[in-house]
């Protein structure tokens, strides 16, 4: 009985192997016929994909060139603005140095006037110091002081 069970298994295995080989050859035959018929179709699809890639590459190159041109234009405008700013700053520096010179001249003139007033007043302030006049009293006396001297 054990022998009979083994032979059944072997027969089943042999049938399965035969069917597997038959299916394999059938699939191989289908693939081989498709491969020869589809070679032209695949070549055309590849050519179409290649053409689309080239067109897309050309489009991106055009966009890149356009952006590069825009960036170059912006850089030139920025350079012009910087040159204008530098020129305006130089003019501003000239004006500010002229104003500083003018203020210095005014300060020198004021210092001279203060020195002249100091020389004119001279020792008259000492008279007020001797009298021990307080600041609020001095403010009251100042109008009178102008008329006295």
C-alpha cells in the first residue's frame, strides 16, 4: 500500500511537471511573437519619448536663458543705482562739509563776540560779586544794570 501511494505521488508530480513545461513553452511562444511584432512599436515609442524629452529640455533652456537675461538686466540696474547713490553721497558730503565750515565760522564769530563782551564788561562783574547778589536778585537787577553801564 505504501508503494501504491508513492506511485500516485510520482504520477501526480510527473503530470504537474509536464503541464508546467507546456505552460512555459506557450508563454515563451507568445512572448517571442509579441517581441518581434512590438519591436517597431517600442522603437517608435522610444523615439517619441526622446523627442518629448528634447523639446522639454529646449523649453527649460529657453526659460533659463530668459531668467539669466533678466538677472543680468537687474544686476546692471543695481550697479547704476549704486553709482547714482555714490554720486549723491559725494554731493551730500560736499554740502555737509560746506555746512560744517559755515557752522565753524559762526562759532568762531560767536567766540570773538563773547571775548569782546568779556573785554567790555571787564571787572564790572566783580562789583556784583562783592555785593553778594543772588541769581534771582540778579535777574531783577539786570534791566537796571544795562542802563547803568
